C-alpha cells in the first residue's frame, strides 16, 4: 500500500479553492488518471489580497499538489477577472499587525513559507494571471516557473508608497527577470507595468487577449501596442496611453466585455506541452533553473523578515493605516510633510502619524469599502 506524504490528509480548503482537472492530450482529449492541480486565491471582493488564513492554505495546497503522484502541473491563479493578487490584506495589516512587530514577524514567516512552497514544489508551477499582480502578488507570481497573463493585467510594486519595502521576493527575483535598471524603477517608483510591457521586458512568458468588442477579440485599448521608439529612443510599446488617447480608450473599455477563455486555453496548452516530457528529467531541469532565484532568496529572506517586522512600528504603521482608513482618492500619507518633520528631528510617534495621515490632509474621514481593502484597489 502506498504511503501518503501530504502534511494533512483529506484537508478541506475553506479560504482558497483546490481543484484537480484532467489534462488534455495533444489532440485536445481529456487524459484519465492524471491531473493538473488548480489553486485559486478566492477573495475577489478584496482584489484577491491574501489573509493569514489564506496563506496557510496556499502552503498546504502547494505541498499537497507536490506530493500527489497523479498531479502533472500546478496552476496558481485566482477567482474573478480583476486581480490575480494585490498582496497582503491591508485591513488585517492596519487593524492587527500595525504596531505589533512580534506578530508581523510570525506572519512574515508564513509568507516566506508560501514563497518557498512555490520554489520547492516538485511539479512545474504556472501563474495564470487574470488581472492585477501587485506587491506580494507580484512576488508570489515571480516565484512561479511560468507566467501567462491576460493582456489587461497590470504588474508592479507598492511597498515604498505604503510604508514597506518589496522584500518578500521582488528585490531578489525582479533583477533576474528584467535587469537591474528596470527592477530599480519598479521597486522604488511603484509605477505599474502593462502586460505588454511585462512581456517585452521578459517578466512573463505569454499574454493573450481578454476583451471582446462586437464579438471580436481586441487588445487592451489602454496600452500602446505599436512597436516603435520615441524621438529619444525610448521604447513606447507597452506603455499606458495618456491624455485624449486615454479618454478614448476608456470608452472602448467600457463597451467591451471580458472573456478569459483564451487565457484558460493558453494555460492548458502549456500544461500539455509540459506533460509531454520525462517527469524526473523535467523536475531536475526546473530545479536547476530555480536555484538562481533560490540563491538570492536564501541570502536575504530571514533578515528581511526581521526588518519588515520592526518597520511595523513606524512607516508601515502609518502607511497601512492611511490606506485602510483614508478618504476615497487619498490613501497615502503626506510624503512631503513626513520628510519635513523627520528633517526637524521629530520622533516617530502618534503625533507624527496623525500629522501625515490622510485625515489631516482632507476634511472628513470616510471608512474604506470592503471592495478596496487590498493593497491596490
């Protein structure tokens, strides 16, 4: 009788979805007795931000898929069409972890375990990106082996804008994907990339259309899809449109409908191609390539966890509470006022946090709605 090597047998997932789907052969027919494991983050109302409870289940799901002899590939994705994952749940950050570094240190141990569960999975891990991949979501996605995205997806970081540093993997992985200069821009400026730009820079493997207008597939109208450079030689392809072009694109977007069938088809196709290889030779190849990410991750993840915990007493406390509690459209601290107060030697205390909070910047505080309580809404 075969032994079970899963951590918990017959676990019933509540925070996420775990699904075994038969793979397709090269003729498109279902294959019997083997499966692809689809792991779904299931928090679409909060743009698939992950809670502490959800992280635990993602870890268990990845371990279960890794140890299941019948699983060929793992697909890591999320419910809905707005976001794959927008990072940690800032309602939980603001109301429990801010000002509580010992607890956040424990939380970051779980987050690190989630990253390592991806890096250590014995099966290829494909990130199916159905929308925004931001902050911690970007880090989880980069830990995966492949990324296929709908072309309306957006990619990027949020840390320095909201009181943290992208030290959950982005400072380790992003330079390996796109080079130092582009990684520096993304991690410090927190400006989002389109899926087209992410593909051009080598961050992801493939994009597919996800919009239909009058029954026909169209590319993301918000993005410049022509391949050309401006007068200074800067590549324009993949940048977001601005001005009147952006306004016209918004009208097209409002009339279009979302259809993720091509995304699913592309993921299934990759799963089939991966299935048609020797499993142990493939596993060795994947792990030999993963070691480049793993080596960077191993050098820094423990000390990064320590710093991120302590930061919950200062900038993270201010930033996450501002995002969670600020009035609509004003979710960041007053960065100039903060720098002025620190230049005067003002200590990091509640008075400083109050002076830089959105409530002091705009009269009338309105509690953020549930649908926006994730790092990027």
